[in-house]
C-alpha cells in the first residue's frame, strides 16, 4: 500500500484521470472529492463489498431455482 | 416514424450457458459503462425473459461471458411502493432528463434450494435509460432499500 500524507485541500492523482482531493478534515472524518472518468465506479468500500458479494450470489442462482420460483409465482397469481 | 438505421437491426448471436445460443438484435444490447458492481470488466448485456413473453422473471445476460447472468425482475411487482431516488450524479451519467424513458430492475437472490425465500437487492437496483440503452447499478441508502428485501410470495403486489 502506498502511503502519502496530504493536508486539507491537497490532492492525489491516480493514473492520468483519477484525482482525490481532501475537502474537509473534521474530528475523525474526512470529506473527499473524487474525480474519475465515467467508466470508473467509486464507492465506499464496505458498501461495495456487500453489494459485490450479493451480486456474486445472484450470479450463481441456477436456472432451475428461477424456474421453481416462476412456478410459485404463477400459482400465487391465480 | 424514424427509419431504423441498418446497424441496430443487425442480428447478433450470443453463446450463453443457460439458454444455449440466442439471437437478438444489436438494438437490444444494453451498455453498462461501469459494469455491474464486482464485475467491472463486462459492459454489455441483454435482457432475456425466463419464460416467454409473459415472464415476470428475466435474466441480465452478459454478451461477453456466456456463464454470467443475473436473475432480475421489476421491483414494483413485489414492492408496489418502491420509489427510485436518483442522485444528480447518476442522472448525469445515465443522460436522464424529464423526457427520458427509464426502467428500473432489481437483481434477485435465492438461498440455496429455497425459492420461497427469494430476496431482492433494493439497495443496488439497475436503472436503465431506455432511449440510449444505457444502464447503471446505482446504490441507494436508507431503510427503504435493503440489500436483501424479503419478498412475501403470497402477496404479489400486482401483475404487470
């Protein structure tokens, strides 16, 4: 992990197109401003990991589970 | 009526693990500039109904990876009061204005072998700009948008 020290209002640039600026330091939290190209997503890490995990579980749902669910839904609709 | 330009009508053949070879039109391809969260290298998908034209359940099938598909549905089918809260940043990324036709989809999950316990990911729904065929998995926060919304299957909100 690269360690850099920044003061308030200073920035970091990643590659040619991503920059992170420290906008506010207050107590034990920091407000960051992030600029990145449209194709790069930026998320709070714990949120990203939770959603990635859920997406991964969803991508592993087998076809027949959805077929079973489909049957249940059809029955309920009647 | 606008003349459809030739390239979008072109038929595209896709290899998929779940459905074998499917044929769709280029205009049905949906572009995800950021990909799906955790799957950032895949940007192009098509929506495949699970069960013919009256299907309530669909799959978001990757064009580039035959094995990758997410089961999806419309959140309002299962939670009639689901309201989308689109941030200005997401609106801009999706090129959405008041005239844009949008569609909201949610990825569902099923605990192993128990379809009756399906959940919907309301925290990270997919918003699509239908005019541009552009989409993004957005992140919502707050108690109205749980990651695993438990669906009461016997209380199906309404039939599309």
